């Protein structure tokens, strides 16, 4: 019998090393830790990449900032990214449809067979125009991600000369998944394989009319136990171009704090404005504008809370995580709990004030 040296003991050592990285790896990446790099595609600042940042606890995320001076290059890949607009206004050409966006909007690149061809434009060349992208490594393998570069950003035509149709918001989209009856009272009983085909057909229909832009000024703010939030993607949002992420914008009022949440981990926070700190399992991480914080994956989950240090101005952060709510359950292998309410949630006068004058990002 051939002796194997990649055995059970090797697997135990590998898992122990992975867990040690979750306990001790880097969680906070400051904007000043990274420089911009010029490439054929864009001027990029890479906070984390699953290939090249081994010191960071999570190797699942790629997060990068794009400074769109005039226009990006053009390339094609399978999609699956979300891009949050930090500053300025512009447009993105996705397979021949031009989607307009502005600060506070979320660009969602859909997952399509054969990939999506896309290019980004600054509406006011020379003025500040930036978005930050969130990409999750396991999804890359699941969609058989391939990338083809089609045009350098220095040679791209102006967006106004392209002649594409301009997409509107998806308000009013009424497509629904088909009703399915299994061993019920329906006159036509169906099997589960047929149900898969129905779901596939409905998803193909949705890829057409679902807008690739989630417009911030069309989305409501809510006050909940964790704080003041505006949801862009959520497990219950079925009719968005992407459903593989949960994502929200959070406002922490001057001198206030979020609730305390225990989370299974592998969630990222990009701090957009303000300054403050986040407590993660008793350790303090001080952050400022355009810093990135990653929750590690730990056996008991991680308890965290955001604090706004500034008594005179609100802080804003964008949070993103893979949407696994109906795959592994929200608890996953640890726990998802609200441990302490945000102060605004239990203050009725604060709720009324926020409803009367919602936060402005």
C-alpha cells in the first residue's frame, strides 16, 4: 500500500493554521496603506485581493477603489460584483445599455452566461468620480469566471457618442416566480425537476428588465435594532439584478453608536465619511474615511459595534456580505444575534426626527 503524506494529521494542521489566521490576521486596511496603480483598465487602489494580501484574515474578498478620471477600459467577465458610488456621477455601459448613476447609488454587474461587457464613464471628466467594488472569491469559481480585456481606458470613446439606450429604474417591475404545486390539489401535478426549469426560466426573464442600478435616493431609511440603515440588497429582494450579496448603507449619528451584533464573520465595512472606531471581540479598531474593516470567521462568531467619534457630524459606512441566508442559515456555523440595541431604536423622538429628516449621504 502506498504511504500518503497528505493525511488526516496534515488536514488538522492546515485547519489549525487557518483558524489562527482568523484570530490574529489583519482586519483593518487603511486607505493610506495602499497606493493607486495604473493599469489598462483603470486607476485602481486595491485594499484586499484574495491572491496578494496574505496578511489579511479573510482571503475571500477583493475590494478595490476605481478613480474614474474620464472613462475606464472595457472588458468582459461573468459579473457578480457590486460597486458603491462614493463621489461624483457617471454611467456604465453594460452590454450596450447605458446606466446612469450618482453618489450613493449601487451598480450591480449581473451574472450572465458568456459574461457582461462593460465600461465606466465620468460624466464630468476632471471632477472627482469614484466607486468602490466588492467581489467574493467563492462566487468567482462558481460562475466559472473568465476575463477578457477589450479596450484600454486611454483609447475609449466618450459616453455621449455611443448612442446606447439609457436604462431607467426598475420601479414597477412586476415579474414573479411561477406558482408551483407539488402533490397538492392542483389539477396538474408537477415534479421537482420541472420546478427547476420553471425557476430557470423566471430567472432568465428577470435578467432582462431588472435594473443594474440600485438608486440610493429611491430607497428608504429604516431605524432598527442595529442602527439607521438603507438596504440596497437583501435576502428578501428577489427582483434585483444580483442576489448573491446583502448590502446596506449605515448612518451613525454624531457621537452615537450602532447596536452590538454577533455575526458569523466574513463581512466587510467600507467607511465612507467621518471618523470613529469599531470594537470586535473586545479589540478596538480606529478608522477614518475610505478605510476598510473585515470581520474574521471564528468558531463562536464575532461581536462588533461601531462608534462615531465626532460629536458634530454623522459617519457613514457601506456593509457587504455574501447572501447565504437560505443556504447555510443566518447562524451558519456560529451565531447571528442582536446583543444590544442602537440608542435611536429605543428613542421614539429620535425615530420621528429621522423620519422627518432622513440622513443625506
